[in-house]
């Protein structure tokens, strides 16, 4: 889903002076399904929780019908929000009707949450948003996967067709939560330096390939008997929080045994 400021009630940009404040037709500022446009930039804020709040603010404003579309009065929403100390609910409760355009709308929504963005000058346009937003914590994405569908989009992401139009995404795409960056394996290697010597208390103790009963026994010396001494090198926990020892049995043979059956020799 997208939310955007679209067009005046008169079907134009509003420069003719005939547009009235507020949404006269329920479509001047509205939510709608994702639509394909030659979007060429996607902006994403560094803090996803802030971005999500921005999308909720945009939806509230759209549903209020207090905000209409008029490029000649594009900064009046910003001014009204500022007057109400950037409290969207307080603005809506006031019933004040205002105007905006596509880029000024998204800018005003984020100004409610990011003080550093606020400026009483003219709001950025679709041609200057990339630079302005990038200066305040937004990353710039131009890969086609972010612009041809909503699959990789997250709430608060901003789509731009520079020089023409912009809209904010409000939902989580089907592939947006999947990490597409290959992560290095972070499996830690147990310490092989002997810390203390232990003795087996169980009649027959399994020596496993990992810390947990789900791991198979090692091939050499898969079981050690009661009274045998082993060198304890490291202490680990399995997924259930049970303690296991990484031990050296003979020569260069290492394995994992349950700490419940080992005591100091």
C-alpha cells in the first residue's frame, strides 16, 4: 500500500487559485494499492521504528480529509503541524484544513519525527528530496528491485520519480524481512587449552561432536568409562541452557560431554 498527495479537486496542480483547503473529494491525499510508475529512487530511513511511525502519521493525515492538494499552498500543512508542536493528533483535533503537494506531504510527515529536518523554507521538491533526505539519515537505493514492485519495501520507504511524483510505502513487502546480504558464519571455536582435569562419574559417558544430545558420538573414543580422566578445555551451553564441557581425551582427540557427569579429579 502507498499513501500520497495526488491531485487537487479540480484535477490539476492547483495553480489556478480555485482549489479549496482540505480534501474535497477524498482522493487529494489518500492511500491506495502499490502502482507502477517509473520510480527511479527509493529512500529508507536508518531507524525502521521511526519510518514505521512516519507511515502511520501519513495514513492518519490522509484519512482525516483535512489535507488537500495545491502546489501554490504546499507549505500550509507543514506550518499547521509546526503550530501544534508536531503533534499530529492535536492538529487533526483542531479541524484546520490545509494544503500540500506530493513531496511537501512526505516531508511534513517526517518533520514530525526528525527535528533536524525541519526548515521554514520551501519544502523540498521531488528533484531535491534525494539530497535533502540523504543528509538526515536516509539511505538512497536505485536498484530496480526497490522500484518496480513493493516486494522489498518497508513501511516509511519513500518512492520518487524525480521531477514528477513521490509516494510513501505503508506496508511490509513479501521479501522485505529477508536479509539478502551473505553473513559470515559466527560459530565460535572452543578453546583447546586444558583448564583442569576431570573424572567421569557415569558408568558410560557419550562423547559427542557438539554441545547437545542431538549430536552424534565422535568416531574415536565415542564412549568413556567411569573413573577415566579427561582434560577439560572449555565450557559451553546447549540450546536448552545445559552445560557441556569441551574435553581432550587422548592425544589430539576432542569432544563434548555433559557437565553433569564430570567432577574434578
